[in-house]
């Protein structure tokens, strides 16, 4: 852990030098930023949260996810006030980050030369698309620029969806919005739309820590995007967020049924449960295995570690 802490400090104080050396963080650097993740990783170093948790996360309310993170000390993981392409849809995926900055020719030249040496082709706003994999979400900080800040149009949108089967979250804008709407399954959380094309902007880095409004976002975070906003969940907390929300849902289903049966009073259900109610709940779980969104092994382990 001390080695990781030292490396993070070195990364922060030498970020300008580092970006002159490479367009994206190395796998070792990404690991240094995410030491609490103990599971599988992608070759680029990003945490690889299991698909089963991504699918189950879709049913978690924003408030539930936000509340759990806040209780863990992560108070800056939500951003609201979005323009959403398909507002009734939910998007969940692994984050690939990109940072954009106002144009400065000398720095832009360095980035483009390094990108060329790394075999990157095309305009720099397409480089993050090249690294996307199935289940990824392209998340970009373009400092809220709308006019002349459009990171993608429908051509790049089609490429994004072909690679990731997801969409984008941009603290900035897009163009060709009617064409983007025609991409079946694609979605976008953006700060605006403009018919202009991107000007006077440069790429700062790919898979680097970024700011999205009120939130700090790392590569490998999991984005839970709904019409009310976006919560960025650190990879090592995703399983806990999912299981906690699922457990609360089971408690509510049990409580509602017992209240309809008038077996308990509202006061009994809404306060700390007695041992009698806990035993009844466990029996109810055995009698209703079809209601469990998780495995019984996952549930038993979760209940063992909590105080109810």
C-alpha cells in the first residue's frame, strides 16, 4: 500500500511530464490509482467488474447507490442536470475516461506526436473510441463547452456503439443529434447540442482521472446513468452497492406482504426488527426463492456482515 501511495503522489506532481510521455496511463499507473480493487483487470489495467453486477445494477435507484457511497465517504460521485438522448433508458457500463482542454498549440503538438508514435490515427477526439470494449462507456470531460465543443456526431456515434454496445457521458456536447437518435441502443448524457464542429480543443489524456461536474471519475469506475443523473461507482464498491439495494428490496417485499396480512404493525416493520421478525424473514426467503435477485450464498454472506 505504501508503494501505491508513493506512486500516486509522483503521478500527481509530475502529470505534465507524464502526459508528454504518453497519451494514456499505463496499466501499472491505473492499478496504482485503484489499489482497493482485488479482482480481475483488463490488459489496460482497468478493473473488470463482472457482467452480472452490471446487469443487476440497472435496477438500483440512484438514491440507493448515492446513499451507500456517501456513507462510505465517497461524497463526490453524482452529477445531475443532463440532456439525455433516450431519457427512459438506463445505461450501465465500465468507464473509459478522456480529458479535453482548451487548445494550446505547443501541448497539442506533443500529444499528437506521441499519439502518432503509438500508432493512433485520425482526429484526437476519436482516439478514446479505439480503446473501447464491449460494456464500456466513453466518459469525457470537455469542460462544459457546447458551441464548437461537439466531441462526436453520428459517424463516431455508430463506431462507439459498434465497439461498446453502450453510449457516452460527456461534460460537453454533441452534433448530428438526429443521426445519433437513429442508432438503436445508443444513448448519451450530455450538457448540450450544437450543429458546430469541434474547434480550439485538444486531448489531454485517455484513461486519466477526470472531473465530471461534481464528480471525480477514474478509469474502471462503473457508471449508473438514469434520467435523474449519473452516479460513478468505484469498482471495489459495486458489489456492495448491488447487494445492499437488493437486500433492501427483499426486506421491503417481505414487510409489505406481512403488513397486508396484518401480521405485524407498521411500527414493528419500520423499526429495528425483533429476533422473531428476523426468523420469519429467513423462513419467507426459504419459501420464496424465486424472489431472490442474487444467489442464496451471496445473500447469506451479506446478511452475516450486516446488523440488519
